[in-house]
C-alpha cells in the first residue's frame, strides 16, 4: 500500500487535518472518502494507519488508529553515478532505481551528454528530488535517496566515498569472475556504479576513470540504453549484495563463484 506525507508529528488516537498539495493529491487523484483508511508518514518518518473522518474541498480530517512498521532500508550502500540523459530517460532512472533501493544518485555532465541538456542543475535538482520522493511513496520506501550533481566526470570521481568499491559500465571487457572475493567483505563496503549517457562514455573518460582505480564491468553481450543499463546494474547489485536476494541469508556469505 502506498503512503502519503504529513508535515507534523502524529500520535495514536489523535485527530488532525491535512491540507495543501498533499491533501489536494489525495482528494483529486486518490478520491478519498469518509471512513477510508490511508497510510500517513509523519515528519519523523514514522508511519501510521489513519481513518478519514471528514472531507472538505481542500482538506480532510483524519484520526490516527495505529502505528505501522516501516520497511527496512537496503543493507547495501549503493550509489548510482549517472551521466545526464534526456528527461524521459532520466525520470525513469530516478523512479526505478529509487524503487530498487539505491542509496544515492549523483548526476553528472558527461562528454556525450547532449549540449541541449542543462549544464548546471538549477531548478532541475528540485524536480529530481520530487520525483524520487514520489517514487518512495509509491513503493513504500521510508526515505528517498540523496540526489547530487557534478559538472563533469572528474568532479563526480572526486566527490565519492573514500572507501567505496567503484565500478564503471563498459562494453567489450571480459566477463568479471571475482572468485577470490568474499560476499561478506563486499557486502560491508559502499559501492558506486558509473553509468554513461546515450552513446556511452568517451574513451578519454574511461582513461580518467582508470586513473581513479575504477573497475570496468560489462552487462552482457548487448548494448543497452542508458536507462536499461542503470536499472539492470542496480538490480544485479541488489540481488548480489542487497535485499533482492531471495536465497537463504546464510548462503550469501562465502566465496563468489562464476
């Protein structure tokens, strides 16, 4: 069940009024009625089941019935470093990787980023943050990923976490078979995945990434669109090291095999 936001603290048994943009969305899109149940998350990121008690044109009153346990965040600290792409593709990347549990999304201006796209974030950052917040509400995630901006690949490489294991998607490299690395050690390490724009990274960008000890990894034999690559990469890492692994927990620790 999706949830909605309330900008105050909530307490069980008490009655409140929700107005403003969130109420407008609930009343006009969700078309809430008296006695309906909703999930609301308060300013402290606590979630509650509430019952609508009265409805006005621009607001509604509700009573807090009980608290709800919020889903755990992914145990994997995963940052997507995404080259700026066209708006429709970027919106999809933001939405789907948020649903998949990515921790941060750093968007940067790549050599192959179309010149017509923004070269500085401006109002775009606000829009991107709203997109991931709405994705959180839809999928039940408690808090959105942090959204960051870098003006170039070099700046993106310099803003990373010092202890992170860093990867860059690159076609035509040998399939990576890390038999000697244990999942336990990788699981406890932050990870960053660099994904290129339409047309891929410029050769000089790969050289620059290599200077920062970024490891190239492939995503199979086919050339993927930027949005497909980002979603696929995050999904693979979440299955491999995060909370999309449906095997027994104990089987996740040991040695990786090809």
